[in-house]
C-alpha cells in the first residue's frame, strides 16, 4: 500500500512538508465542516470534497478569525 502525500508548501518562513495523517471529509449530505455562529477555527491540511451542500461552511460574528489552508 502506498500513501499519497500533499506537495511541499511554503508560507513565508513556515514550511510544511507533508500531511500523511490528514482527515478525509467527503460524501456528507450537509456540510463537511460547519463553523457555527460565534465560533472560529483553524482548518489545516484536510482532504475535503464531494459534500452535497458545502465543503466548508461558516458565518457569523467571529468567522473572520477562521484560518483555512492546504485543504
């Protein structure tokens, strides 16, 4: 069995090489990831696709603090 790795990423001086243990989030009827109103999150290095309504859904007062990278 071979594992697939994401490409190398460079973000300023912070370097991430690979994400061998990333989450796989797919085939959900609603949202893959839902950030409810008044919340925020850091969503890094996930495999998110094929969700019916939205892969990532967020909104509300603090949603501007959410960081989403390398998904």
